[in-house]
C-alpha cells in the first residue's frame, strides 16, 4: 500500500436536489489522479461522511473505485456512531474493492483510551485491508497520543499509517522517535504540510487539492526534495488558501472555492449551510489574489 505523496480527502458533490452527483464525482476523481495525486480518501470529514446514509456511502466507495481503477489508491473513511456500524462499513469497503481504510473515532462520543482503543482496534481487525488511524482531537475531541498510537501499532499489524491532524508538528517528531519507520506518517491539515514533511511526514491528506491538485503535488515535491527557494515561492502563494482547511466551515469554504474555479459545487448538506455573504467575500478575496498571481500554469478541469 502506497501511503506516500498527495492523497486528497475528496468532497462529495451534490446536485440541486441534494443528491450525490455521481457522474461529476467520477470526473473530478479522475482529474485528481491525472494531476499526479497518488489516490483519494472518500467519506472523510471533508466528504461530509457524517451526513450520508449507509447506502450513499456504499455508492461513493463504488464509484470511487470505478473512477480511480488501477491508477491510484482508494482509502475509505470509516466513521460511525457505533462500533458495529463502523465495522460493517469497513467490511463493505473491502468487498467493494477499496485499497485501505482511514479509521476515525466514533462520532459524538469521546472517552478514555481504553474505549477508543477498543473501537478503532475492532475496525482495524475487521478486514485484511491496511489501515490509517485519523487523529483529529480538534474536531472529534479524541486525542490519540503518540505513546497510545505506538501501543496500538504494536498490537495491530494492520495499522500502517497515521493521519496527524492535531496541528502540532511536534507530534510527527514524537511518532518518529517512538516508532521509527513502523508507521507511515501523513499530514492532515493543509497549512502544516511543509513543516510536517520537514519533521518526517511522507504523505499529505490534502483538502485544497480538490481545487488545486497540480499546485498541491508540486508543493509536496518541492518540500520533499528540499528545493527551498522554489518551495517558499509556491508555499507563500498557497498559504492563504491552505488556511481555509483549518476553519470551522472548512467544508463550505473548500467547496465554494471549487465552484468558483469550476471543479465542483458549493452545495453542502445541513447542518452545514452556505457561507454568509461576508464569508463568501472573504474567500473570494483570497482566491482572487491567488488567481491573479499564479505561480504555476493552471490545470484545466475537463468540460
């Protein structure tokens, strides 16, 4: 399983009736892979997995595997209110043909290490698929500490990677110190990617890549090859956009950017509502400045 490079957490496009626009999603996923992304992660936070029914999740995973084919990896986001449902979704992802799983703590319930370890371990051991643990204490109120992740890695051979989204780059160094190369480490917040790679991360679960995959792939390449002068030029251009991945309404903001550049639709499912006029104007200002001064030749989206 290749956990390296840029693997976008993909958005789920909805049509005017609130249904998943499957044809558009397949086109978008193929475009991301064609831009150099190593794979995709459907059903994550950015994909609004919590607002999809089980059947819709199954449909998204099926179309993702169809769209990506053998050109990249499909890592299914696995999250649910109950351990039983999470296990069922993991097994369905394996049956459909996904290449790996991104395992989240349960929605709406945060407890101690004993219970959270039991939950994620049940999911990791439910299939033969390689798994990535998703640590996002800011969003999910469950913090998998480096020592706890090391304990889980020792007990679960199927755990191969960690998506670290605590926003603390020191966590990556701590995990490297404890685990050496036992786990692949991936950055999960966009505006920490350069620092994360410098600390030892080998992959990026990217958000703004949904609208700017070419720039994301090039930024990752420059950071990985220590080409600092070119790196800073691109990073400085990209940072105001990348910071949209860290705000409360990051789903709405990223989907709005996609709509503005023609790679998706701004529609989200409640409880997520459209950005306010003031919020839209702020995102437009950031995007307008970026589009007016591109560092790379823009990558056209297929019509």
